[in-house]
C-alpha cells in the first residue's frame, strides 16, 4: 500500500535519529602526535557530488586519493556520492539528526550557510586551520562563503567553479561586434543585433531551478542591493525589480531569446549554444568546456566575464559591487560527530595542497582554491584568464540560514511569471505582486533565523 | 443444542484463543505505523527547523502554531483543493475508460493476450519515466506543440500557467487508467457463466445484460478501485515533481509537493509535519467512508448484525 511518502520520510528520519542517538560517542579519538597523523587501520568516509561529466575519472580519482592517503597516514578513504541536490540534503539531514554518517562533506558553496545553521559541522579554530595547511594557502575570495565572519568558518574551499559567459566568436565577428559588452544594457543591445532567423542573441534557461536567481542576485548586488541586508530582506527593492525586468526583457523587449526557452533547463541552453543557435551563453562555468569542445562550436567560442554594470547604468553606482559571479564551487566541512577529526584535517590538507589541486584541475577542469596552484595556472593559460578573473572577483551570497528560502523565492518569481513571459509581456503590476510575495517569504525566513 | 451449552463453548474458545500469536504483528505495526505516526504528530507540535534539527527532541514546543501557520500563512488550503479536485477528476475520467477496456477484452479473440499486456504498459512504467517523457513531449516547441501546430491548433504553455493543471490530469489519467481496467477485469472473472446463460435465455440485449446483470457484480471492485485511485492520486508526488519541478507553478502545487518543499527545501520540518498530518486527515475521509460502506471495519460480527 502506498502510504503518505513525505510523512513516512519525515517520521523515518526521526525514528532513525532516536535509534542512533545512543550509539555515538563510544569509539576512541585519533591521537595526534605532533607532525604526521597516524591513522593506520582507519577509514574515513567522505561524501562528494557525483561527477556526471567525468564519472570514470572520478572513480579513478577516488582510488588514487585513497592510495596516496594510505601512504601518508595509513588510513584509507571511502567515497560516497550523491547524485542530486535533493539527495545531498536528505543525506545531510539524516546525518545531522542521527549524529552518524560521513566524516567529511563536500558541499556546494551556497549550501554552506544552511549547513552552518544546523551547527553540526566543526567551526575552524586557528589550530584547525593550521592542520589543513593554514588559511593563507587559499585564494582569498574563495574564503568568502566559509562562514558568517572570519572567526566562525566551517567551509574549507576545495574547488572553484566561477560563472562566466561563453560567446560565439564567429557570430560576433559577422555582426561586427569586436568584444562582448561589459554592461547588462550593452549585452541586451548586442544580443538584439545578433538575433536573426532561428539564431538568437542569448541562450537563457528561464525554467531552470537555479539559474534565474544567479542573474537576479548578480544584477542586484551590482546595483548595491545584496538581497539580504542584515536582518532585512530586500527583494522588493526597485533595483531588483529592474533586474527582473531586464532579465525578462531579453525575451519580451529585445526578442533576443528563443521563445521556447521559457521551458528550458540549463542543459538545453548549453545545447542551443553548442549547436551554434545562440551568440551568448551567459551563466555558465568552465565545466561547460567538455560539452562545447565536442560540439559544432568547438574552436569558435571563447569565455568572457559577465557584465558587471547593472541594468539601466553606464558605470558602477556607488554602493554597488562589481561581482562577476557568486562564489561558486565546493567547500569541505568536517562533521562534529566525526571520531577522527585530526585525520579528517590531514586528508583535507592533502587534497588542498598545490600539487593535488593542480592535479584535480587537470582531471576535472575545476579551478584550484590553493593560491599557489591558481597562480601557476594563470601564468600558463591565457584563455583561462576570464575564468580566473571571475574567481577572484566573485562575491559571496549572503551568509544566512534564510538564504535557501530566499533563493527559492527569487526563482519562484520567475516560475510564476513564465505564463506571462510566454505570452509576450510581464506587467509591472504582476511582477510587483510576485516580488511582494517573495519579499514576505524571505523576510519570514529571516525572522526565524538564529 | 441448547443455548446454554453454546454459550459455554464460546467462553471456552475465547479463553483459549492464542492471542500471543498476534505479538509479532503488533510489534511490526508499532514499528512501521504507530511509532512513526506518533513522532510525526509530535513533530508537528515543535518548532523544528534547520536550527533545531540537530537536537530535535529539545526543539521548542509551540502547540498548534504550525497548524495555524499552515492554514493561514501557507498555500496549504489551495494545495489541498488542487490535490483533491485533480484526484477526483482523474478518477472519474479513468473509471469509464478502464471499464470499457475490461469489457472489450472480456471475450476471447485472436491476440487478446497481447492487447491485455499492451494495456498494462502505462501502469507498469515508473512514474519518473512517465513524467520525464511527457515533460519532454509537452515542453514549448516540443513534439506535441508541433503536432498540434501543424493541425492549426495553438495551445500555449503546457508546463506552466492554468493549463498545467489539465496537463497533470491528462498525464496522470494516461498512466493510471489500467488500474481500473485490472480491477474490473478481475471483477468480471467472478461473474458465473450460468448468469450469462440465463440472461441469454431470457433474451436480454447487450445493454440490458450489462446494466442489470454485469454491473451489479462490478459494484464492489469499482468502489474499491475508486477509493484506491483517489488515495493514490491525492498522494501522487513523483509525477508532478518530475514534470513541473520545484518551485512548482502555482496551478500544480499539489499537497505532496508543497509538503516536500516545506520539509526539504525550507527545512521547516515541524510545519511540514503539520501539513502531512492535515493531508493524512484528508486521505482518511474517503477511506473511512469506504470502510463504513463495505463494513470492513466492523468485522464479521458487524456484518451479521
């Protein structure tokens, strides 16, 4: 019989928690004896996102890491993967409630605030930072979303995947455009100029569950609105409304976006660009290189920074931040319940070393968070410059437990506007109604934040 | 046999009933149903969220506030309306289709086994697959749009806006009608061949035979199928989740998706437990009506009385 799945799931987690609460805290701690940590015979459990682009390379990496770690400390590493964000959330929730699970988690950067608010992960002391090789070894910008402030950080930067924009060099040259615009208004104009027949200026995934908020947040913070300002939500701010208007305007005013994109997810936007049907692919990361290099546009495209001048402006307004991207990538966190914390830190130290970070970039195309490795990479690769620039100019999304809800509310505005968007115009009054609802949701969530 | 002795025998058999044999079942029921349900009820009274999850037994007790919030400040009532109305429509649409299909495959004909198997395909496909395939077909500029477009019909958005409600009904109906078909087919097997003969001897036409001879046999299976189908549709999560994603367009934010989002995206476990309890009550209403109707709840004694 099918019994209320959600109810059962919630209750299941609860039961698990009850059953397991008594079991923790029994085994002994790893002893740390000065330099190298001795972990002979121990196994660390690490949860990471499944790499759908390079599944085989990831398996190889798992066994290589484990072998290297065994050589250094005597301990082995067991990797667990999660396939989707939902999968990730469920695993973390179960572990949080039961006080049992992986020792180390690789979390998406924007999920770090939520993880922090559960209080289930180790807040790094100076001593802890030293155990992972010191705060100084990381690219400063990547530390921006490790915690609410410098003294309360849980996230150790592991990989950087900043957002950039891909553009089709041939289409731009044909239209007589020598380089991509650096203002959002300029980009919209270029996109309009580049649209003809079934080729469009921009490939935008309006129906994606994550893309829309990145645009809106980016344009807002450039105009000086961080969306969450201390204890106040500012979704109903005029600059945010303006951001939505220009985001929708690409379709309704400039007609520079394929009308079908109202039902596109990110992968479909990438596919349209890959097929040469769009001049710009905004909001993509270096990981799209794999797809694009095997596509019709291979060799005919380049990456550029996303515009940093907000809609309606010709220069950065006072109070605005020239954010090129959210701080995007992975943070590593250590579970408080882990019995082998010194060993955990030893593994993280190994993984964030310059050599291993360079190696990780070579295998997966994700940028190093290790400063030494990043500098080395920059000197050797000119075409990576925009991506490395974007990494350095990334700005962290607000570090608040309410960010998850706020992000959802920002996307929800787009989801509920899709019918009007599809019919050709999103009226200001409709948009304002949506923004008011989103503002209320976000503020309510902020009021609950502790 | 005197009344006296009959009475004594019953007391004797009551006394010696091996009730302990119910033990394992009781333990299982407690583990699987009673304890989780009790916990969910308790959770619905707590202010349980991401901040309190770690030591959830110490989460602040806030009484009925979650219920108040669910009713006054969340889309719960709207979601209930969407879930219930869509479940009713799907059940009513699929009922005649299932009955017709069962009747059509009742008599022997060449290839009947094949047709019967083909009929079951929509039902055995995982909801995830059904959702993904239909979503791909129904997206803007997709197969369905271009097919209808070439016939001169322009329908607009399927996966968002008011029409998405009907999209959900169409797809859910497509994947669930074989359920009626299965139960009605089973019901048809219980019609004695003598009944068919007698009806034929009396010269009954096909409609008279169907209406007055066959349908009375099917009343039970159809009522059961209706109730299960209603419950199934009200609880349906995978199909709307896969087809419309989250955040869901407001016209298809069904109860199960709302509860899921509240729990696993907003981390309001207490609030979503309250929503889940509310949905449990809604599901319990048709179930109760059905159990009363077939008197399954009162057992043999009740039936005799």
